[in-house]
């Protein structure tokens, strides 16, 4: 077990259009508008908390995402910090604490942090650390066969019998994720074995892999003209003999 856990949550300007595309594909990946993380010891003691908004210098907000988290471009301009400064703070904490990184719906947060590091010109150190998704551990709590996993608010209410207030604020969600994680550990729903067995999220390739295609031999017009010319010359030579 790691000496530290880092819980992370992101709010974004939209949703990914193509999860398989490299992080350099600007049209495929949205932007982080709010990034929060807290660092805890394995016994649940919080030792550090960070919460940052990111300036919208090169992105717009989709109306759908704005309705979910309530953030606006004007608010982010007034309260946001430069992307590089925010991502560098997370980068330092990941390097310093070497934690187990935990998120609810890790697939999204893993990729959005990776995209954020790429756009800030920083190495993606998250890809080198162990990760765990609390959402994927909610299977035993699901009551309907048609539902795969519990959303964070549903999990929180199931565990603590109270609603999660002010959800979709990154700091609120990240603290709720941490509380859920430690309660699931207490109940035995999360163990060292379940953490080790969970398949990690992987970084998409820098360039999409395309299937090889057989090249067809193409003969241009010029060779046929040359052959025709030679044939006419041979015919003329035969006729004048």
C-alpha cells in the first residue's frame, strides 16, 4: 500500500469526442476548467487540499457543460489561473508524494489530467503511478441489473444516507470521493486485492494506428505513350524496307 493517496477531480469545458485520439488532437479533447485534489494518508487523514480554476485563454464552454457545473467563461476569466501554473502544482505533488491516485470515473479524470499536462508542456507523470476508480468498485452496491455502476452522488447517498450537496464542484466531488473510498475500505468493498486487480487506464497512442493497406501498382499514361510511339516507329521502319 502506498504511503499517500491523491484524490483528484476535474470539471471540463465539454466531453471527449474521441477517446482513442492522441492528446495533441485539440478537436477530440475538451479543456479542464476546474481542477481539485486532496492528499491523504492511508488512515484517512487529509494533509493537503488544492482547488483551482483555469483561465479560458484558448477554449470556450459548451452550453451543456456549463449547465452541469455552473461555471461561465466570465467567471473563469476573473478567477482562473494560467493552465501551466495549475498543472505544475499537481505535477509537483504527484512527483513528491508518489501516491495511489483515486478518482470517481477515473477514465475521464486520467485523460483530462493527461491532456492538461500535454497542453502545459509537462511530462505526464500520472501515467507512471498506480490508479484506482471508485466508480468501478460500486458493482456490489448496484441494485438493478441494467445499471453498471453508481454515480458519485448515488454512491454517497447509499453509503451515508444523505444527499451530496453542491455536486459538480471539483473540490466538493473530490472530498466526497475520498469519504466514499475510506468508507468502502471500512466495509471491505475495497481491499488491497481489488486495488491491485483493477485494470489501469492507458494513455492513447501519439498517432492512431492505421491498418496496413496493400499498394496497387499504378502505371501512368506516359509509359503507354512511349510503348505506342515505339510500335509506330517499328511499323514505319518495316514498311520502308
